[in-house]
C-alpha cells in the first residue's frame, strides 16, 4: 500500500518502478479513500495504542493506493524493500529502501506491507472484496 503521504508526494510511479525492477508482479491495484471505520478495521491491532487517533487522521488524510504483489518470498522481500517502520531510521540503516526514499518518520512512512501470509490474505480480501463491493 502506498499511504496518503506517498500519493501527495507523487511517488506512485517511482514506487511502482522499484516494485517491477525488484521482480514483483502487480496483480491488482486500486485507489481508495479510507474512512475512520476502515482504518479501525485495517489497523485493529493498534486501536488501543496512544498513537491510534493520529494514525486515523494520517490514513484518512487522502487516498491510498493498494496493490496485490506476487513473487517468490514476496512478504519478506517486500518488507525488506520498504525498510524499517521509522523512516528516519530507514534513511540511516536502509538508504535504498522505499521508506528512506519517501517516508518522513515513524508515522508518515509512505508505504505498508502485509507481515504474514495470513495478514496478506485478510488485507487482500478487505480491499478487493469488502471495500470494492461497497
Ligand atoms: P505497516 O503495518 O504500516 O506496514 P509496520 O508494520 O512497519 O507498518 P506497525 O508497528 O504495524 O509498523 O505500525 C503500523 C503503522 O502505524 C506504521 O506504519 C505507522 O504509520 C504507524 N505507527 C507505528 N508506530 C507509531 C508511532 N510510535 N507513532 C505514530 N505512528 C506510528
């Protein structure tokens, strides 16, 4: 997922280029404007955290661009390609990562990646079945 700051910064084409050059195929893609309800479902694991209200504000500040990526070892390779959660850290430790390219800090980190096959299945179904069917 390219988050609102990634879209506002016009990084979509550059990120898609990196995705394809890194051996991923893009199977599906969709632009969607999330609302508070959707963010609460998507980030349910964080809903009790102190930063959650800010996360909702950030994730609803503009549209997100979601993609289904395919590759052998896709989950680990994508997480490696995006770099650590905190983009400030990414700029130091993973300067070639996507978060180093377009992220700002531990909140505005411009991209997301599913962290397991189970969460990928849940998130793909959330976006491409539940949300897209309205
Ligand atoms: P994502 O799930 O978006 O791929 P992640 O798995 O690297 O990110 P998580 O710990 O799951 O990181 O946090 C989810 C998102 O919540 C982060 O990507 C970031 O946007 C936001 N976030 C995480 N920690 C903080 C924090 N301390 N302050 C503000 N926002 C945060």
